C-alpha cells in the first residue's frame, strides 16, 4: 500500500534521539528550549512554546485568550475535530464558518455575513480559528481585518502549514493572528512522534501559555508572589496541565526541522507533477493563490460526487492508501448539527479524496497512483 502520508526519519534523527536517551535529561532538559528557539527563528515569531500535541496547544491557546463558559469560538467545519474541541475543553461553544470551494479554507464572505448577523444578536465569537487546509494559507489579511473590526482574537490552526508562506510573511510569524499552532504528528510536515507548538509575538500570551503547559507552576523567582523565597520554592499561579514535550521529542524535532525547506519543495514538485500527469482526467485540484506558498501537507483532488465513493474503493483495492480529509465536524455524532447551514462544505465533502503525498514518495510510486487513476476513468 502506498500511504497517503508518511514520516521520514534517517540516521541523523535516530542519533539525535539516542543521544538524549544517554543523557541526564529525558524531559525539561536543554533540547526543549533549543527546539523552541529554532522554531521561533524558522517562522520568525517572538516565541514558540512546544507541547505534547497540537490539540494541547490549541487548548492552551484558547485558555490564554481567556475563552471560557458562555463564550463562542468559530472555526472551519472542514478540519480535524481538534480545531473545534479546544473550545469545548474551555466550556465554550463552537460554531462553523462555511468554506471556499476552490481551497477548502474558511470563506471570507461567509465570515463577513455571519459576523454581521451575529453582532445584533450579541452572538459574536471571542476567537476565530481559521485552518490552513492542506497547507494553503487562508485569506489572513481579510480574516484578521474582520476579526479586529469586531474585537475578536484569531488563532491560526497551522497544523498543515509549517513551511508555508503568505505574501511577504511566513505562516507562524503571527502577522495576522494572536497565536499560531503547529502539529508534529507523523503525517504532518515534520514529526516528533506526538507533539505540537504555539507561536506568538505577545509576551503575556507566551507567559500564560508556558504556565498552562506545566501545571500552572512557575519556578522563576522574579514571578513569585513570595519575597525571599527558599531555593526549593515554586508557585502554582493557574490551573495548568502536563502538556509538556519531552527532550527526546524535541531532539527529534530539531533534527527534522533542518529538512523542512527541502520537504516543502519536494511536496510542491510532486504536486506539479501530479497536476501535469492528470491534466486529461476529470479531476480538479485545489487552487493556491500565486502570492502564497502551500506546504502541501495533503494532495486533495475533487471529482464529481458520483465518482467519489467508487474511485475511493478502486484506489484502495489497488493498494493506493487514499483518505478523505475531512468528514465535516457537524456530521460527527458528538457535534451533530444540520448540514444545511454549511452547503459549500457539504458539497466539497462529497467530492474530495486525498491522494498519497509525502517527501520520500518516488516518481515511480506517483506514476503508479496516476496509472490506477487512469485505469479507473
Ligand atoms: C493534526 C491536526 C490537529 C491535531 O494535531 P495533534 O498534534 O495530533 O494533536 C489539529 N488540527 C488540524 C487541522 C490537524 O490536521
């Protein structure tokens, strides 16, 4: 089976992990802050805070922005459930903004209309979470302008978009948001096994996030309430969690990050090659604005709804590990809501299949995927 996505680890990665295993610190040692510095430098933000998953980072991001009971959070319906669950963890409610059919990203028009309707009803969200679907940056200029004009904060769920660019900016530099979140799950752009991070330029948000990731406990004397503290003293200032990344994971992340630029380039090459080789087939590729660099976490195609299910089965039968990203969140039993409110997401869902795409994919493997597609049509 050619998988839809796959990590790529080499001896350099394995040596980096083994070195930590032989060292004094498995967690809370020197690797974690080093990885944070490398990440912050890579995406040009003031601070990165690493976590044990992007899900944890989204939770902490919402808490740092003071999302709580009675609040509303809006995200895309076409995303992994974690983009919505983070609001529910805080006791807030979640609602969805319909998508743009050409990209699968949050629609600016739909957002504008929904905000205009919500305002007179006093139902404005506290936070909006756009998701850079498949690695293509959302219309961040417009989304952030709208959010600012209504006094709403923005968290970018950039789980797919490490290495992506938006105009002159890098996704993660938070030019258009308070916080940006990345995932290091094995199918994402780089991996630490499980892992994630949040990026911000706001020192207060960084401080809050750091506390929340580690039990709400601070060990720095300059933050203590107590004066003249003894050397064993530490203080809990908020109700935090153990969402820490280990040094084992951070060492892997540092090593993986050195390959990011090459991998983004290879993913783009493979997509260009896919598009060229499938020109004559009745499939449609998502579009990416020419001012943006897509990291291409996923290779999403659209086919007519009549073909989606049979083509999916055909690909799987022929050992092509395709997937569907995503089942709209409102279709999940836990989140169940009528699909009528998000007609564009509903139509999009009925057309999409994710084809195999990963940096280590060979041209021969790609030829095989295209051959199976051709045979179907
Ligand atoms: C993978 C993913 C997450 C969750 O990432 P984890 O690191 O697995 O917690 C959140 N949002 C989106 C859009 C994702 O694809």
